[in-house]
C-alpha cells in the first residue's frame, strides 16, 4: 500500500460547514447511534436469555443485531468526533480498514436480510415442512457462508481500490472513506474499477433485492388467504421490513452506481447516511419495539430478575 500511494493521509469532510450545524448533526447521529446500540443489545440479550426465542428466525435476528452494532460503529463515532473537534485526518491504512469494514458489514447485512426473508417465506408458505427445511445446522452454515463471502467481497474491492495512485487532493468529500469518493481523488485510470463496481453492485443489490421481493410476493399471496385479523398482523410486520430494505438498497445503488464525477460539496453525505446509519437504527426499532415476542420476552426477563431479587 505504501508503494501505491504518494499520500500518507486523507482529510474527511464534516457533516456541515458551520459549527452549529455540525454540532446539531453530530448530536442527532450520536442519539441514533446510542439508540441503535441499546435496541440491538436488547435484542441480543433477550433472544439469548429466552429459550422460546431459540428459533432460526431469532438466530438470524441476533446475528443481524450484532452486525448492525458493528456496522454503525465503523463510521458514526469517528465521524462525530471529527466533526466536533475539527480533526479530519485519517491514515491511508485507517481509510482502507474503514472501506473494508463498511463493505463487509453492508454485504453480510444484505445476505442476512435475504435469508430472513426466505425463512419467513418457508414458515408461512410451507409451515408443515419448516422444521425439516430449516434447522440449526443449516442456520450455522448459512451464517458462516455469509461471513466468509463478505470477507472475500470486501477484500477484493478494498485491494482493487488501493492499487491506484493518489497524488492530488487528499480531501475526501464524505464523512467516512468510501470507494466512490476515493475514485474521484485518484490520478490513475479508474475505468476498470468503476466497471467492476457497477457490475458487482448490480449483481449484489439487484440480485438480492429480486430474491427478497419474490419471497415477500409469495408471503403476501399466502397471507391474503388468511383471516382478516391475521392479515393485518402479517402486513404490519412485513411492510416496515420492506421499507427499510428499499431505503438501504436504493441509497447504496445511488451512491455506488452513479458515475464518478469530480465535484465538491456534500451531495453524497445524505444518501450515505441512509445506508450506513438509518437501516441499523430502524432495524433496532422494528425488531424490538414493534416485535410482540421480543417485548413479551423482555417482560419475562425483567419479572424473573425482580422475582429472584426479592427472594
């Protein structure tokens, strides 16, 4: 890496130009960060403590919660500190690490969401065969396959990025290091990188979204045959998931599929927030505050602790 770049560090942009706006945005993102950590820690704790939630669905939900905490921790704490203190520098190695972790977490999160949609599809459309199709061993294998493929995918994209030369401006027009922003700064020919990024993004985002969409189409077509009361419960659960997934994938597609142009300003910060901060935050709300089984499990855990404490 040292031989492939003439720069030793990059300078990240803040959330805004003025101090008041930077402080406001930083406090907002700190609140979302802490809420995300709290919600996902609650999910991990409850799904581990309650034996009734030791099912494939909550196995993947627990893994998604852990991943979401890691995902939002890669960008938000550093960005808020940088924005508040004015210390914008990040080393080349730090920048590469951030790119690797962002891509890894986003890729694996999409795979987890895809597997969770398939799990719900089997549970609703083939309930009699659910236990024979989906079991703990399969869940572990799917999780390991997702993590390993994420490592490979992130490693390939990060390595492909840092064989380029950076010999001009070192100001990254983003609050964290990402590939589209760094492509603008490279003085090498980036056409092959852009084509590779385009193809892989279309395959990952488009392919996964198509699979998830087909799963939910099957779910909805089955749910429409249920009694009206059960239909309402199913739709109230599935629709928020679809909305979060749509925001997640559409913002990623906008950032990564848009042609790289040399521009200054903060036009990419908004869409980047919608795929790095908003999905983990909304997932923690949807799967904790809006999930009846999780809320019931929380009450059981609290009552159990209170009862044991009064003895």
